[in-house]
C-alpha cells in the first residue's frame, strides 16, 4: 500500500503537468473564470457519473461536513483564486515556485494536527525533492535574468514574453503565492479525516469539485460585475474548444486529485504533498518536446535531486 501511495502521488504530478500543457490554449482563449467554470461543472458531472456507477456514494463520511466545507472553500475556491492572482501578476514560474511551498506547510500542519513524524532519511528526501522542484522552476528556461526581478525575461525562440513580466509590486506576487500554498496545505489537512473515515477518493473529489462549482457559479457573476478583467470571454465556444477545455479538467480534477487523495489516505501528509508538487519537474521533458528547446543543466539537476529524494522517501 505505501508503494502504491507513492506511485499515486507521483502519478498525480505527472497528470497535472500534462494537463497544464493541454489547458494553455483554451485558458488563454476563454479567460480565467469562464474556463474554470466549464472545467468545474464538467468535471463534477463526470465524477458524479463515476461515483454513481461505482456505487461509492455511501462511503462519504458526512459527519465530517465541516472539514469538507473547509476543503471546498479554502483549498478549491480560495486556493485557485489566489493562484490565478499570483499567476497573472508574476507569471507561471513564480507561481509554481511559491505554490511548491505547500509541501513543507502541509508537513508542519500534519505534525501539529495529526502528530505525524518523519524519519531523518525521509525528511532529507523531502528536502531534496523540494530543492529539486525549486531548481527546475528557477532554471527552466534559457533566461539569464534572476527569477525574482521584475523584468521582462522572454527571449527569442522560447517566447516567454509577458508571462515573465511582474505586474505591480513583487510583494503582492509573493503574498498571493504564499496564500495559495497555504490554502492548498490547509485543504490537505482538512480533507484527511474524511479520507481516513473511509471516503472513496473519487467520491471525495466529486464533493469538492461539485461544491466549488456551485460556489463559483454563485460568486463569479458578482466578480464579473466588479471588473471585466476577471470576467468571462466573449469567444464563441466550438465543440473542439469545449473538448480541449474539459479534457485537462478531467485529468486534473478527476484523475490527479483522486490519485492524490488516495496517496493522502495511505501515507504521510508531508511526503504526499512533496511528491504531488513535482509537476514542474515533470514539465521539463514535455516543454522540451513542445518547444524544441532543451532546459538548462540546473533544471535537470533539479529533476535528478527530486528523483533521489523520492527514492529516499520510498525507502524510508
């Protein structure tokens, strides 16, 4: 079981990495809220069908409804909003770097609330994996400009362009990134008692995704009235665009989240959070394939450190 839990956590990271590449075009075409609404609604409907035919609806531990509510509101709703705010102001690599901090945050919360302990070898493995993730994000492109500087980092063929431009004070980028990571860590801690009570991972994913979809449907019109910048796109949705929007949502909300919850139910919170945060590392060969640009050596060193860290964790 522990081995399968580790594989599930790494598998979740791999699926998230692939889904982020697929989602890039439809997300830019439709806009943040419109794209997210479609994904959440479609994913919750698909999850509902899966849970219904699998007959796992009865496994949901409704006695833990406060924990479920916290997980929905804090992790899925607020966490995504803060993540998007960080992404829009600081670019994808800064967002991923800051979001990766949810791993040590989750480990600390797991120690505080559940008394979870990690051996020295496992702790060192977590540290190596986290350092590897940071290196992969910091040096994932052919830019020689430091990551935290508010400058244009895009160069020539890689076409980073405005993705690396800081909009506004860098302090807000850090604040939103840390808030997003904190929400993810709190969500992991909140959902763990629900999983330990025997809730099926797919059923838990359905409750979280469906609840977030309802909240977003209620809140998003108010946000769109406040500012058009966060509103829906006027782009006409074709069947093809709808399919490319739903696919990464299914991969992320259904497959990846369910694997992460399975891992969380069978292994230490901090370890699962670290392995689940390796998606940026797994993006390296995918980006190489898509852009025909080989990432820099430090990025591959980071990937190697992550693999070594995962090995130490698995053998701990």
